[in-house]
């Protein structure tokens, strides 16, 4: 499969969408990002790497970080994790308060903000050095120690994160989080602020492609838990556009409002794409189009 040529052809086909949408300007630090950028990288399980355009440009991974948090929490807590957070698609916005209130403080899944805040609380409780341990896990997955937090982004999110603060307070009211609200929120914002590029992200997600047991930085996931993590990505990885992504692309994956999307084709490859302009659901316009064309042209999806 000539993935390099396929990616080049895809880019030409999606150029008409290059000015649709806008970056996540409700986060001041992200509002400063040049929205007219595009990067993509595909890593095969055989070790081939296919970078394209700004595949080495670092960006804030935002909600993609929730996959790493979930992997760590599954390693630490196993099936007991699901007593504190659900695993069903939300059908509402990723920052909805309404659903959380109706369901008495149990987030619908780990990838909406409420669910990820619970994951952050678990890591704070379980780990002696959660910030260092989170980074070490991510760096281990992508084999790159240069990956780091962007404190400008984290502080920018904290300064304007009133809705996330409301979510955390509601979680605390229902007893779903244990730690100090400010500590939980700051750790959550730091994990979202992690900067990576498409080459690093696609490399990191190779660990989730083979459904084989792995251990990175002391965190171990069984074949069964990797399968389940993929299932949650498939059904919940794209906010309330998960059904559309599953229909158009047909791969487990996760998006972030920094403009990144990562997807895995089991036993074949992991692919990351970055373009900051988002649609109304918070997903990259060109990223969604690129991955739709990738699975269409290669005829490689889980369906």
C-alpha cells in the first residue's frame, strides 16, 4: 500500500475545505494558533512511517490526552473504574452540565470533560507524582522525552475554565471526585495542554493497534483491556459526533479541540492528522475529511 501517495492525493482533494471552521478561540492560548496549517503522519505496525507537510509541528493535544489517562486508570483500577464513570456515548456536548446533573454525578463516558476530570482525580489519588508519571507514560509510548506540558495553554484554560469548574463542583457535590477541586482541575488542564506532533501521536497510538498486552512506564494493559479501550474510542471518541465519525471513517479514534485527530486501524496502522479549524462539534474539519478518504481509498476499516 503506497500510503505516502494516498496521503498526498487526499490532501489535494480536501483543499476546498481548508478555510471552513475556526480554531478553538474560546481558549485564549489556542486562539493565537495559525488556523491554516495541516500535518499528517501514519505509522504502520511494521515500522514504516509516512509523514506529510507539518507532521513535526507540535500542537496542544487537548482531549486526545484522555486516551492516555484512561489507559493509565485501566491499568491501576481495572474494571472497578466503571463504578465511577460510564462507557456509553453521550449524545450531548462534551462539556454538558445537564446530563451530569440528571445522572447524579456519574459521567456518561471517560472522554467527555466530566469523565476526564474523574480520571484526573483517580490519578491524583493513586499516584505519588501524577504529573511526572503522566508525562513519563506518554513519553514512553512515543519514545520521545521531548514531549511536555505547555503551561501557557494550561493556565489559559484555567483562567477561562468556568464551565469545567462548574462540572468539577457538581462532581464533588455528588462525591464522584475525592481530591481538592483546584488540584483536580489544574492537573486536568495540564494533561490537556500536552504538546505533541503527528509523528509522535501516531507512534504513541501504535500501542493500541495490535490488541496485544503491553507495558509502558510500569503501566500494563491486557489484550482484553486494549480491546475495550478501542471500543470506547469507537463509540465515544468524537464528542456528540462519534456516530458520524464511525459512519464515515470506521476506525476507533480520538479528537481534540487543538485540531488533532488520532485513529487506529487494528493490526495495520495508527494515523494522526492536525488542522486547527474545527466544525461546530469541536472536531477538525480537514482532519475528519482526510481520515474519511483514507479509509475509503485504502478500504481499511474495522467494518
